């Protein structure tokens, strides 16, 4: 398998996308927050589901950071550290948001040239 995020393996992209979706689905279900699924569904209607992968493609360091963020959430949950899991998930969501915003900004600048 190609290195994470090197853009050379469509199978890796598909696997990452499936694993990412499953990870987030489990977190949402485990949260017990009844509003969260509809908030996320609305977000997914506003942004293409693939935008995070596109922003990570060809950027192995960022892809590895994304995977490490997932691992931090999982580790906190496995320890029973709800506050730590929440902090790790907030940091992950913020990092993903910044990654996507930076991608949109780069592409808007390129389109304006």
C-alpha cells in the first residue's frame, strides 16, 4: 500500500474514507447527543464528503497527523477519560476545519489568478 496521503493509491483513499466515516459515526453514536447527528448531516450537505480527503491527498504528514488525532481520541476513550476524549475530538475537528479552510483558500487564490 502506498504511504498515507501520497495520492498514489486510490484504494488507500477509499479505505481511509471508509475508516474515517466509521470512526466519526461511532463517536457520534457514543456521544449520546441527540442533536449531533442532524448537525453533522447538515454540515455534510454543505461540504462534499470527500473534501477532507482531497485536502489531505499528497500531503503524507497531514494525513498521518489526522490518523494520530483519531488515535488520541480512541486512546482516551479506552482509558475511560471522557474529558480527554472530548479535548482530543475538539482538537481534531478544529484541525480538520482549518485544513479544509486552507484548501478552499488556496484553490480560491489559484482560481483568481
